[in-house]
């Protein structure tokens, strides 16, 4: 269940192009969240955007969180990706039915809303994560990502994203690209890229015709003598675990833990990204409270000494 992500660099080093065949990752996303057609398109686009942005990160352990809050009926959309493009995502309201938009397409903008903000938070292992945000331009997500890079990071960028949904609500094809110009890009590169982009009407149409990520990259980088820089096979992958869930519970205060242990027959925590459920007994929660209380008392005694 892995995608194909390839990154190319023009011969003069001025243009970087990443192309993602995200069909498999979006199929897994739909399987987990059981999204309606328009929500599959919306969350799939955001997931692939996060994957493409994540792949721009340099170091193992780096991650990016892309959050879209547009005020639409789908609610907040969230996607988290690592430096290899592996992604996990979440949508507040996964089932939503809307009429097709004026172009006869799934109304993604109507689902996510257009009056809101796109947030991009990069955790690069520093004391504080890098955070940027821009107002939504269209709610179609690709245009909003393009605007984010232009405004927040001052990187001229072209982004395309698409998800084609089958009548049975499974994902037929999904893909995206991210093309960025470096500051020294010559005018002839910019002109050539603009011409190339005119030929790319729809990523999903190209995938449907049998083109691969490499084929799409060749179209985008036509005339720029691009070479393959690196590649990845990202997946929809959640890194939750019982251990991480327990660590989250241990972060609660003693009073809250005691109340949970006394009032609930069992404590179930559900992961928003993969729907895995982790169950803890009242005895386990009470033990966490005891350990935390003893730790607090010990620290207090050490401080008084």
C-alpha cells in the first residue's frame, strides 16, 4: 500500500520538481476514515500536500503538520508527514454530501470552506517548531499551498493535487506535484516552466491514462534537462502505539486520573489518524495516578531539603 514519490532537479539546479502517485495512500486513507466522495477528495489532497512538503525536509525525525481550517461543513482537516513523505491524516466530519460544483466536479471548496487559514508547522528538532500560516485563497487546497509558499516562505511554487473517486466511494487515482524555483532561476527556466504547466490540466487524468510519476515529471520539466535526484515510496502510516497512548495518559494530572479510575469501567482511547483503540483498566489508571503522586511528593521533599 505504498505510493511513488520522485524528485527531479533541472540541469542548472534552479528548478526542483516532486511528483507523487498517491493512489495507494489515499485508498488506505479512505478505508480507515470511510470518507464520502467529497471528503476523500479534500482529505486526500491535503494528505498528498503534506507528503510532498514532508519530502522537502532534510533530516530523519523531521515532520510537518498541515492544518486547514476553512470554516466549512467538513470541519478541520489535518495531515502529518515525515521526511520520507509517509503521512497520516484526519477530518472532523468524514461523511458529507454536497452537489457538484459549477465545473461538474466534487465541491472540495464547499466542503472545507474558503474563509479560514492554512497552517504549516515544521518540527525540525529545534527548541520551537517553525510555523507559518496564510489565509485561504480558494479552498481547493493546491492553490492554497501555492499561496502559502509564496507568502510565508517566499518560494515561487506550483502545486497540483487531485483525487478521483469511484462510484463505490473507493479511490480510483490520486496524485500531486510540487514544483519550486530557487532564487537564481533564470527567466528562460521560468518561461519554460509556465509553458509546461499549461499542458498539465489534471494529475488524475494523466494517471488514469497510464502515466507514471516519472512520466508526469517529464512533462513538468520538459526542456529543463532534469535528472532524478531521489525517490521514496511513502505510505499512509500511523505511528501510534499503546506505549505512546500510555505516555499521553501519564501526562494528565493526578485528580483527572483518579476521577477516570473511579468513574469509568474502562478507559478507551481512539487514535484519530488510524482508528486503533487502546483500552486501559481502572486499575491501570489508578496505578498511573499513584506513581505520579509519589513522584510529586518525592520532588517536593527534595526541594524542601
